[in-house]
C-alpha cells in the first residue's frame, strides 16, 4: 500500500474513483447550496450544476460520439459554464484538455491534433476558419444551438466508473525543445493535489467562495476541486479575468473569498488598494505563486491586507503541489530567519518528497544548489503519447523539475534558477524556443535568441536579440507582424535588440547568460 501510494504505480486499482464523484456527492448533501456565480448573479446551485454536467455527459456521447477516454479541448475564457463542461467531460469518463484562452489559433490547432481531440468548445466557434483544425475534430461555440443541444436531455444519475489512474486533465506545457507536450493528470493526481490543499494551503468550508480571476485552464481552475467537495461557492468575475477593483468588490460582497494570483496580480491589487483605501475586507486567502514574487511586494501586501497570503510552488507536472509557505510563516516577522523564509518557496507539501541533486544525481546537503526532484502522488502519469520525454523527466520515480534551488537546515526550499530556459512573465511561462523558431523563419534573420529581462510589473519581459543575415536590413515591425501571425500575443517580444553577431561559446552555443548580463547592464 505504502509503495503504491508513493510511487503512483498505475498497476494498482485500490482507488477506483472518478473525481466527478465529488460533485455527485455534494449535489446530494447540499442540493440547494449556491454553487456557481457569474459576478454576484447566481448561475447554478449544486443540484443544477450536477444535473447540467450529467446532461452534458449524455450530450457529448449522443451527439458527438465521445466515449470514456476521448479528449475534449476546452478553449474558453473563464466562464460559469467552464466548470459544468469540465465535470460533464469527467461524468462521462472522458478527458478534459483545458487550453489557455490566449493561445494563437495555430497553437490551438496543434493541441487539438496532438491530443487527438474529437471535440473542441470555443468562445467564438470560428477557430476552424482561422486555423487548420483536424478534420475529425468538431468545434462548437459556447452559447450556440449546438451548445444548448448538449444539455437537451437528462444524463446518467452517477458519474462513470473510472480507474483513479485514468487521465482526467491534459495540461499542455511548452518545453525547451520542440512543440508543447501534454501533461497527463489522473483523477488520483487531482485528488491528492486537493488533499494537499486542504492540509497545507487552506481548510475549505461551504461558507467560502473561490474566485476565478486567473485562467481556469491553469492553476486557478485546478483549485476548484476542494471547493466542490466542500459545497462552497465558485464565482467567475464578470470581466472573465483579473480586475483588482472587481476582486475587492466581490470579496466584500461574498466574504471569505479565496483565489489564486500570479505575482503581477498581487502587485496590481496593492496599487489598487492604495488608491481606493481597500484593506482586503472579505478576502480569506490569496494563494500566490507560478513565478517569483518580489520580496518587498509581499511585505507591502502584508502591510496593506494583513496575513492572508499563502505561497505555493508547483508546475504542470506536479500541479500546484511541490512546496508551500504557510500564511503564518509568510507573516511572522519576529522569526530570526523570517526574511530568508519569505524569499523561499516554503517546505515540501504534505504528500510530496523533495531532493536536491547535482548533475550526476547525487544528493546535495542543505545550502548547496542543484536540480529539484519531486516524488509523490501528485506527479503526472507522464506526457501524452511521448514516452521519450516522459522517460527523461521521470527517472526512477522522481520528477526532474528543471528548477534549480537549495534547501536550508529546516527544509525551506529557495529557488535560484531554472535549468530550462523558460521566461515567466505575469505568471505565465513563455518558452524562448517557440519564439526563436518564428524569428529564425524570417529569411533576413541569421540568428535569434529570446531572453527574459527583469521588469517591475511583469517579473520578466520577453526580449529578442537578433542578428541579420548578410546585408539584410531587419525591421522591427516586420518581425512583430511575423510573430503576430504565428504565436499568441503574450509571447511576442516587447523589445528587439539588433546585434551583428550573438555571443557564443567554443561549441557555437549562444551564451544567453552573457546576453542577459550585457542587456541588464544597459
Ligand atoms: P507551469 O508548469 O506553467 O505551472 O510553470 C511552472 C514553473 O513556474 C515552475 O517550474 C517554476 O519555475 C515556476 N514557479 C512556480 N511557482 C513558483 C513560485 N512560487 N516561485 C517562483 N517560481 C515559481
């Protein structure tokens, strides 16, 4: 049993559970409890939420031939129907592929193709006319007659039986090499993530409300589970995104709110609070993470809002669940190590083991930096249809995070670097390789390197350093237009720097560290 739990061995079946059973159970214990709100307007109570999800399950099957294990891409901005659709997919035993609503149509078409999705639900219903969606992937638009038809008849009383090791959620993450990869998260992964939330992050009661100002396709949405289980309320802001004033108003209205916020959002919330004189009334918990938080910002957040902040560190491959910095530790300025602890990402979460290793895989003592390895039941099953990448990332049961850090004597983890080249801007990962591939495709570009430079608002901004081919004359607006035609807007370089040649090492590899240092100096 011990072995099975901590290796996540897919051969055991001692937890034959579908995560949608949490909705089924809550709908029976608290049918009239308010479940989903759009702003302050009630969208569904728990009985309605479960009934609609069950109906969607039936509609997916009857109208689109979706069966257990089939993939459905959810390409929507945050909306109340998001949760009904996710649970409808799971009610059927199918697999949700929630995709970032800001992606370029060509990027979504790739995800639809790679995941082999039979169906894609979008806001506009126009993706097929904007990109090459696979022929066998049907697109339906939220709110269209085809969407309504999904709910036309009743659905099965109970969610389908799935094995807890079946995939529930595929989370697409880019990498340093090649195209995005699908992280397979099982029902069990999501349950264990929720248990860690309940133990380490916050104890959820039915009187609480989770807000969704961050994308529901990512961490913000992953946090729905403990709230569904508790029969708490879910509120999607009317703006369908982050607006600091709206979050303050909703928190005042509901009381006891919780939400996930990237560091950029926390900064904006402080600025807004200082303008309006708001002090966090109604906010119970802000979970921050997803990218480095600037120390003075969290100090200011504590001064303005009080001890409502919990930090988490995770990654798609172990969603929201590697380490935690509890609210009292964040706020305990009397502790001799407080500042160091505040700048750390906390201690391993309850169901997680951590190791720091050198490049040969040897364990390193406290104080020495190396790659962070993670083991536990939240670690993904693997990358979708990519055994090679899975084998490189999960070695002997340990997830290689690509993050570099060290532990202190008390087990606090401090991140110092990333071995993967990723840029984190506003809490969103941008993989330079994706942007470089686009720039290099321009006939006048000989070399391109994309790096992140520090920025007070975004954490980092994307900067492209480009060298021209021969006598070619490069224009920034041409490169900008090229990027616009191929990748999501948030990945586009904010600045271009033109050099005759990029600095390289003896093997011809571009020295990004050197480039970064040069540009930071300027
Ligand atoms: P994603 O897979 O998109 O969730 O991105 C995960 C990456 O974001 C991690 O591997 C880290 O590099 C970074 N990250 C996540 N949480 C934190 C945090 N609290 N502080 C600093 N970086 C973080």
